[in-house]
């Protein structure tokens, strides 16, 4: 399981993890992620993610335990599905993300 240490407070790291629209900045591919609703992230919120000119993936938040766990389910246009899970743990002066 990949891990990364981020020199920032856990609450700030978790805030970035839960904002799926920000994930596009970290992606290896040129994608856009848009929210289907307003307000803060919550279980059940739906997002779309797409490559330029491609059909969108559907992302649904499935787990959100503040400053601990975040998960979302992805359904791709070809009906492939995957589940993404991330955790944030305070570690010294920063946060360990797995």
C-alpha cells in the first residue's frame, strides 16, 4: 500500500483529500473532476471525472470519517468499477497518508 508523508497538519491534508475536484491537480493524466452538488464533501455525493473529450467516470463518496478515512467508488464508462480508500494519520509534525 503506497504511503506518503506530508509536512502539514492532518486537518488540512484531510480537507484536500476529500475535495475530489482537487485530485485532478495530482493526476498523471489531464482530467477534470466536477461536483454534482454544492457544499462540503459528504457520503453519497457524486462527482464526474473525465479526460478531455472522453466519457466521464462516476465517483461516489462512500466513506468519510473526519481527519481519518476517506473513500470513493468509481464506475467507468466501460462499467469497470473500483474502490479507492485513503487514511490520514498524525505523525510528528505532519501527516502520513496511505
